[in-house]
């Protein structure tokens, strides 16, 4: 879990650049991930996050994140919604309107 890696490196007082290099991502991605951790754990700042981490430990915070996210579903990544695809429009693609879908398939 990337959150756990970030929390572990925050515990070691790593800078954004060091965390980014270790995880092979950009510093911007790390800043955004830390911002989201701060928001999800309902603390005010990175420093508060580090204090909470020192007081609670990684395992407790990871469980708190899972509980907050409803078992691992991040509020920032809602499950995909599947909608029925629109009917095939032969007129749009072929320039004519066939009588049946089978005729649309047989036309060159």
C-alpha cells in the first residue's frame, strides 16, 4: 500500500523528494498523497500527521484509513458506473439506415 510507504517515510522525517525517489513518482504526487492523508485522517497539517503517526503507529493509522474509506474504497476513487451503451447508429457510420442490424453487418 502506497499510503503505508509514505507514512513510514514520514516517520523517518523524509523530505518529499526522498519519498518520491524511493517510490518512483514525482514530488507533486507525494505532496498530493500527503495532502489526502491529512484530509482523510482529519488532521490540520503534515506536522500534525507526523505527531499522530508517532503517537499511534503505522498499523493504527492504516486501520483508521481503511475504516474511514469503508474497507479500502477511497472517497476520491468512486467505483465505476456502468451504463448501457447506446444503440449502434448505422446511419452515422455508414451514411445510410439499414432495415435491420444484420444488414448493417453485411454491408461492406
